[in-house]
């Protein structure tokens, strides 16, 4: 048993050195985010068209702000359209990255196009936001 523990400890030390070796990219924990918002029924096609032709500078800023695997889904519930978003954050400071994104002039112009198409849920509206956060209740890889 002692040999197993020593071997396991050595393996973990080697793995750590490999992951954290100088010059390599830092390893970050991935945090998943999901949100929901309403969509104005008369703006569904406009919203879809905007995202079918997303601006390259906006997509670049999303990546620069450590967002990966970003998806937005549309669902009709009781005849009303809703948007569900999901993304993975790989950075170290979510708030700083979101401020960086919000300060970007191109992203601000994009939001001037997309925000008027959406209907915030009451909890988001009370905070002056568009998207309501969602609680993760299950995940598996």
C-alpha cells in the first residue's frame, strides 16, 4: 500500500509539473452559465437573422473575454418565444471580463441591435438586465 501511495504521489507531482510548466497556458476551471429571457414575437426573425450573421468583432470579443461553447436556443412556451443561453467561462475574473466586453464599442453597437428584441423576465428587469441567470441542477461529461 505504501508503494502505491508513493507512486500515486509521484504521478500527481508529475502531472502538476506537466500542467503548470513554465511557458504553458494556465489551466483554468470551467464555469458554466445559463440564462433565459423573453423575445418579442414580432422580433423573432430579426433576432435569428442578426445571429445568423453575427459580427466577427463581437465573436472575437466573446473569445477574448474567455467565453467558449456559447449557444442560444429559441423555445416557444404557451405561444411566447423565449431564449435560453449557455456558455462556458474559462478565465480567472468573470466580472472584469464582463466589464471589458461591456466597454467594447462594437459590442455596445451589437447590443443596441439585440436588446430591443428581448423581453427581460421580472427578476432581470428589476436589476436592469436582459438575461435572468439559471441554476445548474445537473451536469455530466
